[in-house]
């Protein structure tokens, strides 16, 4: 039989660079042919050959209810009939802003945009405009979208300025970004000591989902908050991935339980708040948000911002995940996958560690959970690739790279998880 995925991939490569509209979809890290998705429903999608997969990516996080949830579909259909886009304000934008603010006490005002990249980039511009400073800190292994200032890797040595990780990013831009190791309190203190007075902001993924799944330790987050306050730098939590995915109060809610009074100055959201439509947001302290145009001098805008179909999708999604018991049930499901995989790995003698929070998980072919990017990269790449393909062949779709997190949705059933564990038994046989 003709492999229609391969056929489409070849056709795509003629007209789209690398055949994909976002690089990780190309399977470069794991090799092989990307699966072209024909349709999806619940916890599954079907590829161009008609093969069914249990989907543990869920569009890289947004599909927390599974694909095609009837209430979300209905809300979107209703919105479509009212119009696609107006470029003028709508009541639904207020409803979504109110829903976000109700769930996240650190957000007093919020602005809607269309992608996580846009939200992160705008939040950083706002932090710079508010503080009148230029420098920012990011952490190695964290991803905040593909804005120029964020495509930066660490310079050599502590507290030196970064170098571009992408062609096309001027060195002058990268030089305003300081890249530090994640979970390293000493490096953080040294950076603040040297540059604290010039720092506009520190941006961090509280649970780093772009180096698979690495939690910021509580002492690290606590010290980060203290230093930002002491030096007048704004703390931005990038919750594009963790927001309404690890819990209804997001990752910041978890840290607030462990660190009394903990709150970021700004939060960046995306993925789940759009329920699969292009929608993201940034928000936080009212005095900071007041610097945004049209009130203040920090410019930010968007033709499709607060799109009426996307806001309908996001609102319906937030409504469903706010139902009592939603996250208890999702967390229990994710835990059963996580504990099951660990048990299979142990039986098969595979070095394995795994962690989860809410509907987000990450596994490593390492005996212990890593604490930073350097440790994540000690994973045996070829062993990961073999496991990935063995699972894919059996109809289980994990992320096609070892530095990506995984996602469980409310639509995953016990039977899906049992089938996944049986596939892992085979993969490691
Ligand atoms: N921030 C984080 C933590 C992300 O995981 C991502 C995307 O994966 C982004 C920002 C960028 O979001 P988008 O892909 O919507 O531009």
C-alpha cells in the first residue's frame, strides 16, 4: 500500500520549507516520516493512511478536553455564524478576560493576543517600558516563543551575555539577554549582584516543558521572587504550557501554596486558554498593564487579537475545566499513566524517571529526574528514538523529541492508558 504520509511529506517539501509549518513536526530529532493528521476525535487522531493513534500531544497542550469536545464545538459553531472577525471590541473578550482574572489572582488586567510568542514578546516589551531598563534574564532550556531577544543561548561563563541561537538575530539584540542555568540559586544571585540594577525582567517557565518536564525548585523560585522584588525587576511567569494545564490555578497556584505571598508581576498564557484556536494572553499588575497603548507608551496591537471564534473556543474550554473535580480526575489519569510506565520500565530494567502535574507529564531515560538542561541532555538519544518509534508503530503518539513534555486529556480512558502500557511492554521487550 502507498504510504500516504510519505507521499504528503514529499509534496509538502516542494512548497513548504522542510514540509512543515513548525520545525519539531518534521521528525528531524527522531527520524522517519511525520504523520499527517486527517482528523481527530477525543483522545485519538487518524493519519493520512487511516491509522489510529492515542494522542499524547494534543496539539502541544491546548486540547485538554480531547479533540472535538461537543460543548466546545457547539460554542465555536455558534460564534462562526455570528462572524469571523470584526477588528472591533466584543463582549466575549470581556468575558474571557474576566474568566482568566477570576482564576488567577495575580492578574488584574489582561490583554488577548494570537500566539504564545506574541504574548511573551509583548510582556517583555512591557516590562522594559515599565522599568525603563533593557536587560533581561532567561534560563537555559526554557522556550518562550521565537522573538529575537529570546532565541539566545548562554555566553561562556557566569553572568555573561548571550549569543543568538538563530541566524537572523543580531548579536546586539542577543546581548540584552542573560542566560542562566535553571534551578541554580548561586548563578542567579551572582547575576543579580552584577546586573540587578539594569534588569528589566526575568522570564521563566515555572515547570519547564520545553526541556521535557523540569520543575523549578521551591527554594529557587522563592529566591527568584525575592531578588526581582529587591532589585525592581519584573518577574514574568511563562505559563503558556502550564496555564490551566497543571491545575486550575496554574503553576503559580502551586508555588503560592509553598511560598506565602508568591505571585508573578506578569503572566504569559496560551494553549489551553484558546482550546486549540489561535489565542494567547499576557496580564498582571494593573500599574504595569497601564503602560500599554492606548493608556501608556508601550505599543502592542493585533488585527486578530481577541478573535470572536477563538474567544468562544477558549471560554467554552475554561468553563469545562472549571467543573468541580475536573483536575482531580485528569491528574489521577495522568498519574496512572506515569506510574504504569515506571512499573513497566522497572520490570524491563530500563533506566527511567517520570513526573507529572495535572494533565502534563515528562519521562526521561535517566535514573533520576534532571534539574536543568545539561542533565536533560544526558538522556540516551538513540534509546529514546527507538522507544518513540516502537510506540508510534503500535499507535501511541508521544512527542517526537526527547526534550518535549506530554499531555493527557480528559478524553483519555483507562483502556487507552492500559493499551499504552501494553505497547511499552512490547517496546522494551
Ligand atoms: N512559551 C512556552 C512555555 C511554550 O511552550 C510555547 C510554545 O510551545 C511558547 C511560549 C510559544 O507559543 P506559540 O507556539 O503559541 O507561539
